[in-house]
C-alpha cells in the first residue's frame, strides 16, 4: 500500500523566525526558512478513508494540523519528552470530540513519566469532565509494535546524555533530535528509501548533529533520499541546499513525499 508523509515542522525548539532575532534567515522571504517545531504526519489510505499518525505533538500542533487540513487523528508516537515535542498534546481535544473516542499514544516509560507530570490533569481521575484530552497510553520499548496494521520499529538514538527513539516504518526512518546513532541501531537503517536526520546547525552542539556530520551520516547510511530536519536559524535553506551532495536535501514545512510503499496487516 502507498502512503504519504507531510512535514508539519522542520525547525528547532525555538522555531524560525526566532523571537527577537534580526538575522537574515529570521527575516527571509523564502517560505522554506519559516520552520515550526519538528513533527511529521503519516497518512495511510484505508478502505474506510485516510488514517493519520503524527510523530510528536509540538507547541505548534494546532497551527500545523490546521495548515495541513488534518481532520482526523488516529495515533501519536512520541520520540521523547522535551517541550518542543510534547506541548501540543492538549490540542488533540477536537479530534476526541469529532471522533468520539480516545487517541492512542505510544511512548517510552521514561518519556511518559514526564508527559504524565506535565499533563497531570489529563491522567488524573475526573468524574464526568470531558474538556481534557482523551488518550490511551501504550508503553513501548525497543521491540517493534503495530499501529493500524503498520509495524513501527523504535530506533535508539543518543540525545546528549539521554537515549530516545526515532522510528522506522516500511522503508522510511524518522530520526530527529540526536547527536549520535549507536552502532547497534545501524542495522535497523539498511535499505531505506527515505531518511530524516537531525541537522541543527553548522557549529557543534552537545545534543544535536551538525549539517556536516549529518551529511557524512547520510552518505554512510545510504538511503535513496535523506532529508535534514530540526534546523535552526543558522541554516539558510537555499544556500545550504546548494552545498549538499545529490540525494541529500533540507526538509521544509509542508513538504510532502508521496507514493511510499508500506505493508499493512489488518484483520480480515
């Protein structure tokens, strides 16, 4: 079955433009230099209609789903629990209202401990209260798990001192927020058609990857297409893209990649 990926956000934690900044990228007229916080949408056509899976709910989640005209949400996967990846959780409420049910979320135990603390009102007992997100929590580990008949393989990544997850689904891998990929994760990244990689900026950073290091990593992994994401205002789109080798690209908000193949196993 074919599916589509939409980049909801390709920016770093502060977004681009960055508040109070007068740099050229923050004032750029190139729409590709406007970057909301990092997230992707996976849209899979089903006999009953399109089904949508989001990876991370950023602080820009409401704007992102309105812009992408998302009217249904079927699952959320979390990479980790930093603010720029979880703070949009409250905005799943309209999907609850329209769909009349809970939204499954998939998260590691460690990430969920933070999500539960930040959104304590969601997970406390509320008699008859409906104005809160209705979610169904699924705790994941290193093993593959099923969402809507699609197998998602967690990919352990190093993000500073923390181990977080990227995800592989079909021949696509989404690896945001990392400064290193453990050697044990590399076999999980063979034979990719599409790869997303963290490429924060040109200068070194203790918890993220530079554009140069991401380029080297992209060439080593050898996906047919590699797209950089989680970029800050130090990365002008047109200038940086011109410096990249064939098959390596900068993602941008609204980018759609269609015609991707995936196996969907659903009960008859």
